[in-house]
C-alpha cells in the first residue's frame, strides 16, 4: 500500500484492516494518498498507479504527512512509487528519502 510515494507492507501488521473482507481491503496494493489526505472512502480517490498529488491543498498535504508518519510507525517501509518515466534502480535511502523531502518542498513552494 502506498502513502505519499512510500510503499508499506501491510500484509501482517495490517491484516485486520487490509486483508480480503476487512474494512479497508480496497486500499491494499494501491496508492491511497489522495483518499487519506481528503479523509475520503471514495474509490475514485484510490489509484493503481502513481499520483503526483500536485493539486492537493496545503492542508491536505499536511494531513497526508501525518498519515505517512503513522504508517512509518506501524508498517514496514519497503520501497517507493516511481514517477512515470522514472527508471527502475536499486533503492538508496539517503538519496530517495532526500528526493521525497525535496518534492514535498516543491509542493509547498508552489502552493505557498
């Protein structure tokens, strides 16, 4: 499951919430960033591919960052979503995490 570009393994720790037949089963394997940012259960807010989130408001981005922190505390962070056209490569936490921070700052500056 992806939140703000980060992919989390909810297989074991999130089984009661995200397994087949569980309340949020439709979230498993998807980018749920927009739905979480907007506190929405609308399936049109859940994506199967990369969502750049550029149209979210600053308040929505703040909520999304809060959700991201909660997921970091509860679930294993196993990777990140690639932007369209971005080449596959070996994950490097120093580079990739800084890239996520930079992209977040770009959103702040554009919305700001």
